[in-house]
C-alpha cells in the first residue's frame, strides 16, 4: 500500500494537523486567543505507545480531521493514515527532519534523572557526622572568642578544610566510578539500521524518531514501537514484554513493540512511538514509584548515632564538671569540648566507605558487573537468597536434542534416520530455535540438504504447527519430510489408531522429565508434483527437546551454596521443566507452581501462605508471570532475607527495583538495566559469584574501618575527658585537627587493603561491633591516661631513659601526648583489619606506606614544631623515642583484647586461630588443595572393595539439610563401631598411600569427630561434619547422574564442574550409560582396565 505523497514544499510546515504537534495556523490561533484549555489525560486513558509520540498536552490540543484528538488509531489505522499522521513516506526521513523530530519528542530511551553536580557535592557535607563538625566550626568562630582574644580562626579554617577534603575525595571517586559505569553502559547501547536520506545507515537506536523507516531482521532487538510494512511475516519473541516464551507471528500492518526480538524473517517497519512513549512507560511508572532505603544507609546512621551519643555524653560531663565544679573560664571549656567534637566524630567515615565502594566497583566492572548504585555492593555481601530466571540465565536459552532417548515408532527407521528427516524439514538459513537444535545434532549441518534437491519448503505457522520439505533424491523420486507438534503429525499418520496410545504415553513420559516432544513423519510423492497431496504419511518417532544448563551453571550454583547463598529458580516454564532443570543443576526439586502462591487473576500471595514460609523454603517456582516476581521478593524481604533478583525483561523491572540487589543479566532490555543496581556484561551466573566474593572483600574493609572509627571515638572522648577532668590538661583543638587530617589520609588506603572474603553472607552485627570498638577504645584511652600520669606525676621516664623533664612545660607535654595519640590511633587499623594476630597477616602495601609517611610527619611535628597558636613546642628526639617504645609495648595486647572480645561474643575467632589457622597462611584458594587431597584419599576403595563413603554418607546426611540440593531422604546411620573400624581400616590406609600421612591423619580425625559428636569442641565437630557432608553430596549427586539418561558430554561437564571427579581427572572417565565399575574387578574381561586398576572408571557397558 502506498501512502499519500506530501504536497507542497517539504521545508514548510504542513497546513493540516498531525501527530507531531499543532500546525503553524493553530499556533497562530492559540497565540491570538487562548480558548481551548489543556487538559492532561488521566493515567487510565493515557495510551502507552503509538499516539504518545507527543506529550498528552500537545496531543489533546491537536484536533484530528473531525476536530477530535487522534486516539489509538496509529496502532490499528490503515497504513496510509499512519504515514499521513506521521508526515513520512516509505523512503524515510532526511537527516534534518530527523533532527527536528528528535528535539521535539526526545531521544529513544527511558527517562533519566540527572542530579546537579553542585548539589551532589554539597550532599557529602549533609549528614549527621558532618553536622557535628559544622557545629564545631561554628563554635570555634562564634563561641570561642572570650578572654579578650579573637575568634578561633585556625580551628574554623582547619575544620572547613577537613570537610572540603572529605567531600572532594568522595565526589571525585564516585564521579570516576559513575563515568566508568556510564562508559560501559554506552558500549552496551543498542544499534539500529534506519533509512535516512534515501540510504540505510547503522546508528545508535536512541536517535530513532517517529516516522523513521527501519529494517528488522533475524536476531534484531526491535528498538521502538513500529508498524510492519509489506513483506513476509515475522516471527517475534515478546517474552521480554509479556513473559510468554512462545514466539508470535506478525504480519504486515501489525504492531511490534520495543524490546521484542525478531526470531525469523526480515521486514521494514515505520516507527510510531519512541522512548518513554512506548510500552516501556507502563513498567517505568511502577519502577519510579518503588523506593527503598538501603541497608547501608540505615547502618551508617546507627553507627553515626552511636558516635554522636558517645561524644554528647563526654561533652555533657565536661560541661558539668568544667563549669560547675572546676569553675573553668568560658573559653577553656569551649576549647576542651571542641577537642571531643573534632577528634571524636569519625568525619571521614562516609568518605572512606564511599571510596572503598567506588574502588570496588572498578574491580567489579573488570569482572563483568557494572555497579549503578554503590551501596548495592554492601548489600550483595549480605545477600543470602538469589532469585534467578531460568531461560538464558541458568540455561543456554537454546534447545538441544537428547539423542540417547529418541523414541522410534517405525520399523523402517532408527534414531539417525529420524534426525536426518527432521533436518530435512528444517531451514538451513534464518533458523528458529528448533531448526537450530535439529541441525546441530548432525555431524555436519550440511547433511540437512546433502544428496537431495529442495523443491518446496513449507514454513511453520500457528495453524498447522509444523514445517515440511518437499524434495527429490538422486534417483529422481520425490518425497516429503515433516516435523512439528505431535498432535498435528499424528493426525497426518496413516496408522494413527495403532500408535496413538503409545505416542501419548511417550509424550507424557517426556513431559514428566521436563522435555518437549517433536514428532517426525515422511511420505512419498509418487506423481512427482509438489502440489500433490502425496501418499500415506508414516510416523517415524518422537524427538525430545530440552534447554540445557550452561556449562558453568552447576558449578556456580554449588559455589553459591558453599558461600551461603540459596539460588531459587523463578521461571515461567512448566513445573516439570523447572524440576528437571533443578535436578540437573543440583538446585533441588522442591518447586511449586505459581498457582500455589497466587490466586487466580491475582498478583497477591494467598492468605494460606501469608507467613511466607513456602516462599522461603522452596527451591523455585514455575509458571510465574513477571508481575508475580515483585511479590515473591517482597515476601522474602519480610522474612528478613537480603534478596537478589536477576531479570532481563521490561516486566522484570519492578521486581529488580524492589529487590535489595537487582541484577540485569547480559542482553537485558533498557528497562531492566535502568531498574537494576548491577548490570552484567557476560551471560550466566558465574560472574555473580565473582561479584559476591568481591563485595564481601569490600564489606570486610568497611567493617574493619567501622570498628576502627568506633574505637577512635571512644579513645578520644574517654582519654581526653579524663586528662582534662583529673589534671586540668587542656589539649589544643588545632592539634586534634592535625591528627584527624593525617588519620584520614592514611585510612583512605584501606580501600585497597588485602582481605579475605567470608564464607557466609556478611551482616552488620552492630552490637558486637560497638562492644568490640568500646573495649579497644577504652584500652587505648587507658594507655594515654597512664602515659600522661607517668610523664606528669612521676620521674619514671626521666630516671630510666635519662631525658629532661617536660612536666613543667605544658606545650611540650602537648607535643608528647600528640605523638602518642597519633601513633597508636593509626596503628589500631592493623589490629581491626586482621582476624587474628595482626603481625601475621600481611596488610596492603599502600596502607603500610601511608602509615609510615603520616607517622614520620607526626614525629617531625612533635620533635620540632614551635606553634604558639597551637600551644605546642618540640619535645626532642628523646621523648619521641620513648613515645614510640611505649606505644609498641602497649600495642601487643590489642590483638589479645580483640580475640577475647570476638570469642566471648561469637566464639568464632578462636576457631580461626586454632583450627583453620587463617593467620598463618597466605593461600589464595583457602585450603582448596588440602581439601581436594582429602577427597581423593577418602574416596578410595579398600582391598575388599568397600567404599567408606557409602557407609559414612548416611551418618553425614543426618547432619545436613541435604534436601536443599535434591538428595534422597537419608537412611539410618550404621553402628558407630563399624563405621569407625571401617574408616580406620580402609580410609586411613588408602590415605597414607595416595595422599600422605598428614592428609590421612586429618581425614581420620574428621571421621572420628563424626562418630564422637559429643566429644571435643562442638564448633570443630560441626565444621568437620560440614566438610564431610560436602563430600557426601558429591557422591550422592554422582549417583543421581548415573541414573539420568542424558548426553555423555553433559554429564562429564556437570560432574567435572561440580567437583565430582575429585582433584585429578585421571580418577574417572565417563560413558553414556553411567555404570560404575571397579577396574580391578573387570580387569580380566576388559584389558583397558589394567593400566588404571587402582582408579574408578565409568566404563561402557
């Protein structure tokens, strides 16, 4: 159909109204008399796409041909009307016209909320911790001016500089991280081919405007809402929009939506809506209305409140004692309070934590995870549940044929012939998923047309639900081959009545295992005419299809479980398919249909499961619509879980926004990326595991600093308050500022410190953190008080080290106290960053260098500075040496205090020191080699063929929640004596031979703890039980795989990735039938077994 050609000069505005806005005449009339008010559309009546290429106000003020606003007619109107309203032709737009329209309707992307750079910078100075420092600055300027002296300009300037430094560093780091993420996101921006100036050119899809002519071909993501032009129908996948995985057929004149994927065909289309005016707008509204307060913000507020309350308590005590008891001068009291405010408040906390996350986001970007919201890093470290879509994330989103279980229903056929005939009935170009699956099984895809000549190909359509090929062979005979829906193919079969029952039984059996069925049939065409109906159809058999897991998914799920993250499958597929996928991946089969959660036609979870326990304990849900995901996440959050959600479609956006960590997978739509906190650039879940480990390292750095900051607050407030109240010692506020500036500069380097990620989800146990910080801070405050007492009240140092006395010179005492506080305060970071003994865990190089430089500066200031305004005189190298020695001696008990605190609070630190020996190893694999050696040694058979794991597995399973990964219900454990004797007689001896005496002792000790659960340290027994149970899971998983009829390569890949083949690949080989045999038993009948008689082999039977 040809649209009407525009009349007149194309450079002039048309005289009639159009979808793009008011005409020139209408604008003149509105300027003269404003008689038609603008009435915005209600959300219910506001269209979501085609007609909304302009704003509602402009649309409502633009009459159509009959004086009425143009409605939804761009979706359904004849193509001539579409071209007329869009003022375009099939020849496309000119570059100039496109530029004008781009300015009018905006870019073809979702709305972005840009933040003012100035407001963002000032925002770093707008938080409770900064408020305290700003109050201190005002006190120095306004209140600290008594005694005939000028206001304290030095302290005011120092506080202001400190605030500016922290804000500047935070702003720069976040800007750099944001720009890096933006650059990576830009690289992911979709492209499109548009007809401009009479020729097609590829450019960013964001430049598309209404009226553009674009081309859509196989594999393209449709960049805007369009109407299709003349040509063959398209097959379009709208799953990203509707959640339906079945592709739909779109004919010329039909509308296709932005975000859909072309699966077959090639066609031109005219754009009718772009950007926020497309179907995306509906989802974007819900996304914008979902706002969450991050865990990190709440934690930061509570930590800040604790520090502020501690300082407030100290200031209140000083206020009462200094003025009420000691009758101190007004300015002296203000200056002492300033010392507590400036030194006690951890002003650098927001900066250090934001810099730590910004630096971490760079590392995550290199691993393929773009962080859009910095605080999502902290939340990912605590994530304990990950809700993952199945198709394309856990699986390849690519159908595969399981050749080993093809069902043959014809005496004239075998499995290879069925596959060959199915390949004949497949396209060799522009293939859909089924065609690709069939031809991929052939040794050479060219076999699909080898030795035959194609006469006519009958494409798939929703009515016939099959494809067919009419072809001739080399002898000139004509035949047909068809494949498609079993029901449709069965209707064609001549022997339908005979095979119908068996066909349905096979289909049901396949469905129970989550497999789709594809039927294949052939017929002869004796008359040699392609239009001929041909002879009787012969039903050859059924081909099973499944979407295989990614090669790394099983290992990823296993690693996630080891890290304490439960992966739940959330899929729109059938329950049987979900269970089969969960079984293959070791995720478990405790899955439910969405109807268990949601009432018919309802998005709310049913009252019967209002407590959310079903959602919490299920391994996954099937038949879930995208809008249901939002409520699943909500229920998990109500159960106090930190929940991550992966998604790729438009309708996933609300759930991604609601989740604590929204993760947009590779190739996700723009709506999903905008709603997500983290955008993956690589397919699959493996990058998420790397991101979890990295985020836990970042969390450890933040936690280490937080303990440090709380300790410093307590030590400053308590130490200086006691010295002021007991000895009337007035420390200089300016010198406490110097300490704060040097400390902040050093502590910034903790963002790149060397840390070990935790093996379980991290959480802010603030009570333990505050107690530990208070103990460390109180001890250091006591250090300073004792040091001042020895220096001020006694001649201890003078007598021992033969130095001059400084007790009569307050300025020199200030220099000594300044150095003592500065050194021990910064040295504390080495204590808080380590899990056990700080001198045995290597810190980051930058941290050591920064500490050395800062303390060199502090020592020089203490030795040489003569600053009258700061009330400090150089104390000399003698006292500097005494101070360093005193700090080193009193530093050593800090580790013991830390370990005692952690042990009393959690009992975890003692286990780290005595059992795992974290402080004494630098291995980056966290003992992986030792565990693999134990696994190899423990999995050996003894001389009698007994397998200790078969016996031990039953006892171990009683200790573990093995059902979470799909294991069978464990049997009662055998008597302790037989288990112990069996392990001692077989496992230990084999271990000595294969892995050495050290490994054997570890294994024997581990099993001994299992059979003596009430002896020894209970945490030790539990740990060893967990390790042994992990090994038992491997064996149980391998046993299940032996019973699974699947491809050899699939089992071999899964077993290797899940660690089921031990530390050395030589111990196992695989075959399609999975019969476990002992090589020594079959050596006489199988000569190949002699070379590896001591190993286990999956041999061909």
